[in-house]
C-alpha cells in the first residue's frame, strides 16, 4: 500500500500539521483505526501534563448553604460541601475516614534485615 504525506488540523490549537507517509505506515502496521488529532506540540503538552482545564461549577454547600465552586459537576442526591465543612466533616469521629498517606515503618530494625558484609579471605 502506498502512503503520501497528508495535512491534518490539530483539534486543540487548530494548527495544520503533516501526517507523514512513514507515520501512516506505522499506524497501518499497528492497525490503528484513527488518525492523529493533535500536532506534536499539543501532544507533548498533554504528555507533560499541560494545563488541564477542569470545569468549575458554582453551587451551594449542602451543610452551611454558602456559595462555593467545585471542580466537578455535582450529581443529584449527593451532598456537596464547601472547603471548611469538608474539613470539619473529615475531622469528626465516626465520619468516613479520608485516607492519609502514612510513613512506612518496619517493626524490625533495618540492621537486622541486612546481613553484615563478610570479609574477603586473601591468598
């Protein structure tokens, strides 16, 4: 199968980029069904974790009624808390605990786990 360079448009920035014959051959060999949608610069930004736009939703706190913004779209039937109410609920005994990272500790001292090096006998 013969491939020729094609000009595509980036779905992020709108810039045109070339989908080379070599890249098309690679896509064909790997049996990829879709063409690339992003130029190399936008693809590199995504890989680096470029600024992901999170939708901010304005809502009222279910506990105190204060207006707040949250980085998700609230669903009906689930409470939405402002930062201060969330912190208070997190600290209350009997509430669902929030996982906090804890330092890894070993009940056995490391010196007992690692054997001491033996001396090398000479000739």
